[in-house]
C-alpha cells in the first residue's frame, strides 16, 4: 500500500464534530478509491461503498423523496449491510453519475448518524447536471498524482534523509554530495515515472521502464475515452485536439499554447470551454500570464495567454513521440528538458495548493512561475542547464522599484546556495516549497465607544 499524504487530512476530518461530507475530487487513476477504502478499514467498524458506475441500479436509491430516513432505508436494502451510528462510513464513488446523490448529501449530513465521503473523477466536468448543490454541507478536497516526497517514500527513502534535506532547505546548507547526486537521479526517475499510483507501484516492483510506459499509455487512452464519453458534438473534437497537442506545444521555445496550431481559424471564445473541460477533469493544468507580477494575481490574469501543462509529468513523457525516457534516466537533461522540467514544477506547485501563473513581457522577459503565497508574490525560475546563475528576467523584474516580492528562488541542478536575495535550490527540493502558514485566529473588533 503506497503511503499518501492525504491520509492525514482524512484522519483529521474523522475527528471533527458535526462534520460535513468530504468530497474528494481529482483525475482518474490517481488513487482516490484505494486511499478511501484503506482509511475506512483503519477507522470504521462498518463500511458501505456505492459505485454509481459498477453498481447497476444504485441511482434508484436517490430517486424517491430525498429525506434521510428514506435514503438510509434504501441504502440498507440495496447493500444488505449493517449501519451503526457513529461507526459507519458511507462512500459514494463516481458520484458524478448520480446528480441526485449530490443533492441528497444535505439531508444525510443534517441527519448526522453516519459519515459520508463522495468521490468522482469528472465532478468538475459534470457540475451542470446537479439540480441543486448542498452548499455548506460538503468539504471539498482536491487530490493529485503522487508528489515527489510520496514517490521517494514509495522507493524506500527513510525519514532521516527527509530530516537532513529539510534542515538544508531551511538553513541554506549544502546537501552532502553523495545524497545530492542520488536525489538528482531519483528526481529524473520521477520525471519519467510520474505520480500515477499504479505506475509508481509497477516501477517499485519491477524497475521496468517498458512496463511503466505501456501502463502510462493505457491511462492516456482512458483519458481519451473519457473525452469521447463525457463531451458532446464539436466540443469533443476540440478537446481531443487540445489534449493531443499538449506535449508538442510545450516543446515550443516559449511554451505558450498557440490555438492556431490546432485550428488556423480557431477563436478563443469557441475553445474556452474545451480548455476548461480538461482543467476541470484534472487532466491538464493551465498557467495564465499576468499583466504584472503583483498581488492579487487573479485580477491581473490574461486569460487568452497561457501555458497548458499535463496533469502528470510521467504521462507527458509517455505522450511524446520520441522515446526520451532513456536519455533522461542517463542524465541527458538537454532532451526537451526545459518543457518537461516546467511541467514537473507546475504539477508540484499545483498539488501544493497554489494557483499557476507566469509573467512575460518584451521589456522584462519571462519568469517561469509567479506564485501568490499569502499576501506575498514569490518568483520562481526553473533552470535546466549549467548556467543557472544567469537569470536576466529575474534580475530585471526584481529591480522594478514599485514592485514588492517575497522569495526569489531558482531551482536548478546545483546544490543549495544563497547569493544576496536569490535562493538556489536543487530541483528535488521543490517538495519543501509550501504555503505560508495563515494565522489560526484573526480577531477584528470595531471600537464603538465614540458612537
């Protein structure tokens, strides 16, 4: 069983009083169902699982009156399993197939006898089919492919290594040479293998990259089948065209997605829903350009200028026409490395809870990632070559008098170093880049004494 960090969130949710239903969203094949089953086995005496794709007729549970007593009566009749208040978890899997179940969560949570987890791979895509959301009765948690830290644990890296690395990251100390070189190799392996749990397990069990790539291509085909099944009409053609061009578009010098390359007469207003379909399905990660790298970034986004990354870097490697895996594992980072490195960082940053943005202008050049971290703006540059201390765009942007920034970080193949306000970290240390902690309490009171 692969250890996942989301397990701690599930355990924390379990301890809450008057808890909401937990709704776990994310792309297919990232391990949602597996982790929920394991959690139920450890934390509950009774577990009822409904899969609205595999359990034929399960949608009828929610066709009658949507009151808690009726639904629970239908559940017990359908599954013929014991349900004890306070000791039972009900798992509604692939809930996007039963919009009425999404509506019914309100009544089940208010009833309070049992705990509920919902999950689905295309909840964002099929949200329009839900007649009425149970606003205030769901806690949404996004789940992603395995991150690099989880990948390292799966491959046997011990806690003492993480402790050493964390110390080096926080204190800007060099990582011991042997450890540094080994972790660079493991990071290259992660780029090729990616974070889809079945793929990671296959690698851990066999170390056979051929089997890894075949499994990755099966997942890519499953995504294409989802596009055919869940999209409609002309949108189906557009979504497939976008999905199949992600790798080639990222390979371009500026990595920006150019619509005319898939449709010479294409207009963004016709394709916008198609891009959002892939984003909502967790298959692709858009990163939007901003007019200036200042908070709030969301208000500065140029929605027509963006890069489109693959949700999993291993799948990106598998979707490339040339066989680049061997070169990457041999340490040849010149082969498409710029685009692939940006993708793995987009994946890591997004799974860390950040939004993705970049900054590009003729006057200043391009910054790979501009990240809003609390009230501050962090500037991140991703360097694939040996000249990682040359970063003209970062220097120009940093010199703008009216712009204020948080951290300025260059991720590179070199060891940990700090020169003035620029922090240099090895690629693998992206696993320690996290959101600033928000205050637990923010008390504000207006003085009424003068009224």
